[in-house]
C-alpha cells in the first residue's frame, strides 16, 4: 500500500525517533518486548535509565518542533498500521473504527502538546492566529466554534504543516450539531490505494480519531467520521463529519445565555 | 505554608499526589498540616469537594490557570486549580501555618469595616473542636507581611507563584503524557516526575 | 459509596429516633392546626352569644373596622395564604422546599410582640382553682402564641396584609421573678442550658420506649432535622430583654381582676400603679408608655353575670375601650368531662424552663400531667386573645410606628439627614448640648449612657430603634430595614457596641425577610458585610455569645431560604459560627448538618452538570456522621451517613459509586463499619455475629477500579491498550506506593 516515491522531507512538526512524538506513540502497537524495556513508567526499583542518563523529562518539548520527519518513513509506518488494523476485522466499518481508536489517544496528547508549545514560545502564533482569542496564554475552548477553529488551524498545522481547507456547519435544522472539516488532500492517504471493493474505506478515519480525541479532551462529546468526497480537482478530498452529543448542545445553550465566548 | 498537590483525571481519579511544605523564608519543605491526624483523608475530602467549584469555573473561564477557587474555612485550606487542556485537573491545597493566637487577634482587630466582603468569611480567633482538633485561626489579614507567600494565600504574589508552579508541573505532565507507555487516566508513578514536582515546589512555593 | 456489592449500611430501624419530645411536639402542632381550623366556627358561635352583653362582639368588631374594610386588599387577601404565596413567588429558583417556609415562619414568629400579664391575687386564685399552677398568665400563655384567624396589618404605605400565623408572647409581670429575668449568677448561661436541653433530648431519644420515627423518609437535604429545629426554637426563646433591642420589651400589658374582687376599680388602679411607678416598674431602659389592657374575669360557676356586666360597663367608662370581659368557669376540668379540651403546649419555652421541666413538653405519655379546659373556656380565651391582638395591640403598634415615623424618622430621612452625617445635632431632637464638633470620633450625641450601657428610652436613637422593632414585629420589613439603616452609624459614633451589633443584625435580617427585594449579588455583599459587623460587635466587642449565635443562625437560615448564590454564603456563616466556637458539641454537629443542607439545597443548573454542590454537601454530612459517632450517637450518625451517600450518589455514579480517592473511601468505609458496630452494641446485640454481614473493607478493590476507568466510554476498549493495562497491573498494584500526605 505504501509507496515511497521520493524521500522528500516534509515539514510535519514531527520529532525524531527518540523524543516522544505522535509517531513514536505507535510503538505501543508493536509486540511487547519493546514494552519490557519501558524506562519510565515503572516504579523506582525497576527503573532503568537510558545509558546516556537522559529521561524524557530531560528533553525539551520544543526541541524538535521545527525538525522534520521523513514522509517515506511515515508512509511506511502508517501503511503498517492499516495492515495491522485490518487483521481480523469484520468489515470496512470495523476497520475504520480501529483506525479511529488508534488516532484517539494521539488527539488527547496532541492537545496538551499544542497548548504547551503555545505557552512556552512567545514567538509562536500557532494558536492565536486563527483561534478567536489572541491572548497568551491561550484559552481552553469552551464553545464549539473556538474548538473547531483550534482543530482547523493550529492542530492541522501541527500535524500537516498547513490549515485544513474548509470548516462548515450543517445547514439542516434537524442536525444543528453537525460540523464538517474538509481536507482536500489528506496527507495520510497520500500513499494509500484503496481496492475497488473497499471503495467506501477512508483511512483518514485515523485522523478522525485524532479529532475525536481532541474534542473529547476538551470536554466535547463527539463522534467523528471520515468520508470520501472526491472532486475533479481533488480526488482525495475528505470530509470529517463531527457530530456533537446532546450534552454539548445543551451546554452550548447555557453558555450562550451566560455570555461565555 | 503546607501544600497538598493532586492531579486528577477527568473522571476524578487521582493520578498523582504529593504533600510538601514551603521552602521559602527558611522553610524546610516538610508539610505540617494543622490537623496531622486527620490531614490524610481531610485533604482529599477538601480537594474532592472543591471539584464542585472547579466544574463550574471550568466552563465560565477559559484560562488554564483558574487561580484560587475555593476555601475551606475550618481548616484554613485554600484551593488553587489549573486545568490541562485534555481534561486533567491540577489542584493545589495550601494551608498557611497556624499563627500564635496573639497575632491573629491583632489581625482580627484590624477592621470591622475592612473585613472582607462576600467572598471571604475568614479571619477569626477562638478555638473549638471539630474532628477532635482545634479550629484554626485564619490569618488572611493583609497586615501580616503580604509580600511573603506563606502569610497570605490569596495575594497576587501567591497567585503568581502558584501559576509558575503549575506551569512547571504542566510541562512535566506533558512530557509524561507524551510517553508512548502512558495512557490517559493512568497513575503517574515515575520517580523522576515526582522529583521534578518537588523541585518546582521548592522553586516557587 | 454503596455499590451494589456492599451490604446495606445499618438502616435505622423504624423505631429509631428523635424521642418523645419531638413526638409530642408534632402532636402539639397538629392540635394547633386543628384548633386553628376550629377557630372560625368557635368565634362565630361566640359572636352570637347574647350573654356577652354590651361588650361588642369580638370578631365582628375586627372585621368591621372601617379602615380595614376600606382597604381593597384586606378582604381579597383573606381567601389566600398571602405570606406563603408571595415569598415563594419571589424566590429566585425552584430549588426551595417546604422546609424553608417552615423556618421562615419560625423566625418571624420568634419576633412576636411581648404582652405583659399582671393579674390580681383573686384572679390568680380563681385560675389556681381550675388547676393551673401558673395563674392567669399560665392559663392564657399558650393561646397567645397562635392567634386564631387572620390578623390584618397595615404597613407604612397603607396597604394591608393578612397573617395566619400571627402571635404574641405573654410574659408574667406579677410572678415571683421580675420581668425581665435577670441573669442570676447561679444559673448557667443560656447556651449551656440549650446544650443541656439538647443532651436531654438525645437521651430521651435513646430510651427505646420513647422512640418515634426520625423523619428520614421526608428527608432529603431540604427538610430540617427535628433536633435542629429544637435548637433554633430554644435559641430564639432565650428570654433576653436587653436595652439594645426592644423585641422583649412589653408592647402592652394585660391587667386582670376577677369578679370575686371586692373593690375592683381600686384594684385595677393599684395594679396600674404597680407597673407604672410601683415595685413592678420595668427597668428604666424600657419605654414606660405601653398599652394597658384591662380584663375582668367573670366566674361563670359562682358569680352573677349581671353584676359583672355592670362592673364591666363601669370599667369601660373609667379606662376606655381597651377592656375585655372574659367569662371563665372556675371549676376544674378533667379529661372525663364531656366538653374537655386539652390545653395546647407552649411553643416558645425558654431553655431554663425546659430544663427545670416546668414547661417541659409532656414526655410521659400518660395523660395525668395534662391540663384540660372546658370548651367554652377555650372559646372565651381565644376570643379574648384575638380581640386583644387585633383590636388593641396591632392598632396601637401601627399608630406608634406612624407617629414615630412622622416625628422622628422623617426628620432624619430629610435632606439634612442625608447630607450631613451628624445631622441630628442640628435636627435638635433630644436637644443635645454637646453639639460642638468633637473631633475625629465623629459626633457623639451624648445620649448614650456609657457607664450603664444604654440610651434612655425617649432619645431619638432609642425611639428609632423601637420604631424599627415595631415595624419588624408588624412584619413591615421594608420600613424596618430602612429605619435600622438610618441609625446604624449613630451607634458606632457613640461606641454603643451592643446597639451597633443589634442594629446591623436586624438590618440584615429584615432585608433578607423582605420578600420583595431579592438581593442581587451586590446586595448579598452588603448583607454579608452587615452580618460581619454584627457578629464582630457582638462577639468580639461585647462577648455576647448568645446574640452572636442568634445573628449567625438566623442569617444562615434566611440566606439558605433565598436559594442560589446565597446558600453558599449561608454555609460560610454556619462555618463561621462553628469557627468562633459559639456552639457546644451538639451544636457543632447540628451546624455541620445544616451546612450540608445549605450546599445540598443548591440544585444543578438546568441542562448542564455543574452548579450543584453535592460534593460539599456530602462531605459535611460525612463529617456530621463522624461527629455524631464521637458523641456516641450511632443512630444519628447512621442517618447522616445515609444522607451523605444519597448526596454523593449523583457525583459518584460515573465511578461506580466508589470514591476515586482511596483515603476518602477508606475513611467512609471505616466510619460505616464503626457506626454499625456501635449501633449494634448500643442495642446490646452480639456484634461478632452480625459483623459477618459487614463487607470486608477492601481498598484494593478501589484501586483496581482506578485504572480501569476509561477516559471515554464511546469506544470499546482497545484490545492492545488493555493488554498494556494488564501488564501494568502485573507489575504491582498501582496503589501500592501511592504517596501519602
């Protein structure tokens, strides 16, 4: 599935192997001999410190913020993830669900990292440029709109080096809780060719999981799904459909009345 | 000043606990709660009860650092809160040391008029018994050297110090969360993390 | 806390509880109620009674008072229960409960006008013959506390309002003890007495024969525990006639003679003289001009009604309209008599009386100790009390308020009063000679007698206070509050600290009672400020613990009944009362329960999960349970713990009913266990046997649950993640090295 065409280096705001990164997180899906050497989360008697005596706490979280990651290696990794997820699945929906679950914890982590990076670097305008508040430190999103802006702008930039392409609200009065984020050419799907009989599948379900993690972390109960919406110009165009839960919509009304932005 | 710091998951599960004392102005960094025999569970009760306030403030105020949000007057316990964007709550209980009674009497006499408005019903002398210990004299008077953190838990200086402390803990928390072996909701057991938090406490509080 | 696996905590058996005192008190209320219902009829029957003679038929006179029927409100209000409706309409949210009105009414009734009773010897003899040891005062006292029918009161702007629950308190001016009672050195202070009385109540509750149901079923956070109600009652019954407030100063005095008297008019004059300048004179800080009301008690069994009627006519000629002919039978009534009616018990019994048992609500259930009256006597007394209150006391008070408002208050309210802080020096009331600028102290009027600690009753400071108190007792809280407001600073300038405290206290309370003005947030701040000042002046400056406690307790109750933001304020004041050490050990627990109730009465905001204070309420209930246990009251502790579980339920449901924090869970488990053991021991049961039913305390269980909690429930557990979970668990239980504080 994955076809490394070029060894282009893509600015992904990614980290290299040793630092904690969303990419590295996927190690946890590898068999467990890796886990045995877990240096950090075990109690002190069994604590094993890397040979250079440096733990993750000794590394600066911003160290790798501008470093780049090979698109080829990412493509390979993601391809493996899809393959892994595809084992023992019952159907396309099941596969998408697995991909979503893989993305979800990533979203939770990215959220903390995103805010941390915004606080710690005064020069960065990653959050403030498109989120409704420009003050630093950034505000946690309390309403749906700031949350969507956070995803559309800063989160997308952190992940893919650019903002998402569109942000829309459902026009149907029956579904006021539905929002859509569009990516014309999802980076994760760049090297994915979907067989004809699985044409419904969109591996960006992984990204949908990330979005879901971000929303959930912020306290917005949401279901996020990825859908193919090809156009002539953008054959890989993908729509992420966000469906907020009832509790969120109730809260929106209360916050609206309370004047919370 | 004695501190009890807790990180709670979004479902209120404690992820990390530490108790320490101030290291400023000659403090030795050891927590001396006013009611040592009940402190263990009382600190948790007080922190747990302050979640009522946190949950409300959380949606009214988008800041990560919510400042001093709650007080438990019987133990003169002040609660400051910091919310990580992904839902973890950092709660710091701080309790000023018990002053000699003379001092608090003087503090109390500073003013009827000056006595705080709706927010703070504090500042009292006199003892009675609750939970087998004596009620504490709350010294929130601005007269007792407001520059030192130890004396006044609601002063701007204290707020700033707590903010710095919270930010530093947050940085380490993010590092923890970034570890591939950490899942959200897991207790943080890394001794390195504990050392880091202790160091932050020493540095700022 | 109670997960399904747990055995239920010891439920208090149905027999549990508060004890006879309370049982009898409920029956007392019901008697009251039924009497109240009867009252209309009975009065009507009295009304047509031809034998009353020239005396105007009591009720009709009231209803036909021109002023009252002229008011359009008066009649329309009669059909409804205005007070309840109005204040509940004004409540900010639906989160209020029946209990609030209950307490509110209790507080309002606690500040009823005091009417002195001074009876001639022959009158008391007649009453003694009827079997009443307390004399004429003892006979009519219980009937004053609940005046039958609706009492209509006009407020300062002329609108009328009917009150179902109006009452007066009769005090004895002729007894052995002088009124107001001095603090005799031999007696313990009133708060100690309250504590003792509560202890007695608790002991009574222990007695298995005396058990009645503790009203746990009506429970929920809203209702008030009977013991706490008892505490409030006693606190408000402390007979504290002091210079600084006039609630306990007689508004009127009943002077009674009987038809047996051989020289009736002379006796009446003598009795009047006794209370005016004789040995029954009241202390000089009580305003000497109060209403005198003359009563002729006719002995139906022995004397001729024609004679009495003639005498009564004479009385009216001599003493004016404030007279009444009370027809009583002198024979003793026993329960077996056909028309016997049980005498209601007094609601407002001072702690000392309660301790001495003289007015103890009848604890023994045998009927011997009870007093009975003929139905005709009861009717007559009720009609008398109603006439006294509706036609004399209330109009007198209304009149005084109007006069003082016009003569004293309006001057102070005028332009000069508003713009010159020391205006009274020029306004010239009391014509102070020391009107020179006396420097920083800011104007000392010189009216205050610092050495003896009071204002003479005729100086404006005292008159205004009396006027405000009258307005308060007439339930015109708006006028009361504005008048208190008017004189607040005067007392501070004179350093009359007790007055200062009192006026701040009552100002806050009348603001809170005023159903119309709902305090906004800023106003709440003002009230808090006043309470703070009052509390400080009472407690720190005057060491007046009972009044400080009264102030805080009233504040707590009224703030609580306001709902919303005010409930938190209420809880804080209750904590302050505990903090200052104003209450004894039982009081501490009662206040803890109350704090819990305050927090619990705050409902969550609609549509969202926040806004409630269930965790705080739960915590205070747990603390109260712990305190009850320390006092050796496992049954009450059990009730509190149950309440706590109820409160925590909504918070802990997402954690499967288990506290997330291990020490909390351990503490609560321990508490539950100890309560169970002590309860069983107290009942003399074999603890060992029943302990088997107690679930083993298993904190391990708790900690395991810690890690299984998922951040989200929307997705099934990822098999991989749970694999890691298992691994982590194998490394040792996550809780093992949990850092202890």
